């Protein structure tokens, strides 16, 4: 399958494609002079403030105060930074800027995000072209080349640590015949997200597992999507309309803001006065920043209403936020909550029903407090007791209709357990259903998060019983295989493998459960041909739920 990275700057009717500049011999960039090493007194005094960093082909790279939009300092002039490629801000309080340098090579300039001082220049020995930089957790630095190879770069030496994927000749989703990455960002769960605005699909890659997840197809039929994307705090996707593709070169140019759910459903389209967006970034104070033709516009979120202009500045191509040791990409906790009922299938009236609730931090940052709420039907059950595996966890709230559990701080990989015992009332009618999903929320060093547990329902019956073993449903679809199942945590990664007819185990591309904890994935014939396996296994990475299906 053909794949390519297409970075571009649109200027009302004309396009400057970075790929076309790859053969240009650019001048050696000069680090900022020592005379410019000191911040203005006003900038140095603003402890705890955040800064915006921009790049463009004319003015180069600049550092601005978020609160006022005032220029703090110019990091590099445009002449030294052309051809400008991308900018990234990391947890290490460093802003990195990439430019195409010579042939297929690139240079990366590193600056202190709190002071704007120049740190070093990296010259990776790789064919990066005009790369898109990504700042991962901690000091991790990635560079996506023009040919769609993702490299991990040593942030101190510039050495190439490794190649995470190579999409130059093959793309993991055969249903997309020609993949073009118009934007790439690090998003929820630390995954790398690649937007193909032409095919209206978002590809997800887990850098820790080094595996692709199932793509998210955007419900945007008939819409002309722009080249950029951003993430709302709940992990949903935001893109901007490309009005040129909608109206042609005659205009008028008035693009919409599109808001998609995490599963790709179009939630709304907001009318705006955006002409042509070159970048879109979710910034401080729940504000969406859009780099338009002649200014950087702001929109409050989630209502999408205009909230003024941040900068009157032409042709800004990229924008990130950082400053004073705190970038917008703090280490995030990712909490997975699993519940198991005993008995698991049916319970008698008048007997006890026990829920074991396991909370695990799957993220790379520590959680401060995690809350999990279990709904109760007062006509069916009453709470008897709740106990915990650690002393800093407790019952935050208990009523006839719900119980909220509070779990103490958890580092990455930590697990805490709660045991909740319910009494099934003698008056509970046979056939009634007890239980539902736990709703969860947590605090961390970033913006915190929220989610749901798996579903664990029990039926009131005359005899207690265990639930029948769940299985994968497997059917042929478009020459391939469609697999479906229930019972996972909403959004959790799901590992797949096949036990082949020859006795081998074949690992398959990872996917993820949807917002309801359901698995619905299609495997192309090239991935797994019908008749080539004895069974398929789906394993929930967070919940440990493991389901098996046979053809």
C-alpha cells in the first residue's frame, strides 16, 4: 500500500509543499547570539506563566506570553529556519524546532521552554526530509520523516535510537489503498495519532507496545476536512474544514470546526470565520487555537464560540504551549477499572453478592486520587460492607442508590483492590438484573481523566449460577474475518492472536474496544485468511478479559 507524509502550507489559492523543498541547500542556522540570551525583566518575573511558541517561514520562531500575546523573544529568524518543518514541546521543559537542512537531512534546534535560551543543535543521521517532531513522555523525542518512518531520537546527541514503524511501503489497514498523513500528534494514552484527511481516517500507534491499533474512521462523508487535528480533554477529535476543497479557488473561505467522538462519530460542525487553517492546537484555559491566514484565532471550548485573536500574525504554520518547567504534556495516569461479580451469572434472593473491583494505573504518570462509583438499585440490593487492599482507600459516599470508592495515589503499574458486599433483598423479583458499569474519574499532574469499567451484571434467580463463558463471534466479511465480542473496558487495547492449523501462534494487529466495551474488528485476508487457523484469542490488555472463538 502506498503511504506518504504530506505537510503543506496553504496561502489562499497556492500551496507550498515541504516535500518540494527537500532538494534545497539551506544555509547553516546560527544559534541565537549571546546578547539575546537574557529575557526581558518582565518575562523573567512571571513565574509559573505559560508561553506559546510559533514558527513560520517569514519570521522564524517566536516565544509569546499566553496571557497577553506579547512577544517575549525571537528564537530564530526566518532566514535561518527555512525550510521550516515543525515544533514540539516536551515534558523535559524543552522546545524542539525542525528544519530541512541538506538533501534528505534535517536539523533540530533545542531551546529552554522557560527562558527561550538556545541549548543545542541535533543533526540526526537519518533521511528525515522535512520531519514532524513529536515530544513524548519524559525526554522522549520522535521524528516522523517525509517518507513516514517514525524514528526515536536521542535528545542529547541526536543519534537515532531506533525505528518504530515504516509506512513508506506498507500500511496496516489494507482497506485504505493510499494513505497520506496530513498531521501527526501524540494524544490520549500516549498513542501516536496520524490523520489522513483525504481518506478521513485516524491511525493510532502504541509506542510502548510498538503496535498499531484499529484505525478510527471519521463520519465525515461529503465534508472537506482540513490538514490538522487536535484533541479535546476527553480525547475526542477536533479538525477544521478545508474550504478550498469545498468552494474552489473563488471562495468565500469560511471553514467549520468539526468535532468527532473517540469512535469517529460526527458530534457537531461549528460555523466560523476561519479562512484557511495551517495549525490547530488545544491550549490553556480550555481554549482552541487556530492558525488562520492573518492571525491566530481563539475559540472557547466546548461551546466553540470565538473568543478573540491571540496574535495578529501572517502564515503561522505551527503552535505549541510550554513554559517554566511545565509543558502541556505532563505525565498522564491512565486508570483501568475491572469488576468481577461472585456469583457471576445468577444470585438467589436473600443471599450476598460480592463485587471485586481492581484499579490499575496503565499510564506513565502517577494518579493522585481515583474515584469509582457503583450504582445500586434500592429495590434489589443494599450495601453491607466495603474493604480495601490499602489503608489510604476509603468509602467516599454511600447511599441507597450508589457507593463511591476513593483510592489513594498510584504510580504507573500500581494496582489496588476493593471488595464490595451487597445483600440481595428477599423481595427482589426473579429475573431482575443487578449491576452496571462503574463510572470512574481521577486526578493527575495533567488534566486528570474519566472512564468506565467493564460490565458485570447478575440476574436474580431461584438458584445461584456462574455466567457462561463468553466467546468471540467470528464471521466472514468482504473476504476477510469479522470478530465481535463484549465485556471489555471501554477504550482498552485488545491484543489478538491466532492458533493456526499448523500448531503455531500468530500475533495479529492490536485493536481496541469501543466506548461501550465492545470489540468489532475486521481482519483482511492478507492478515489472516479464513481456514488458516483453529481458533482466535482476544485479550484485554487492561482487564485481563480473554475470549476465544473458533471458525
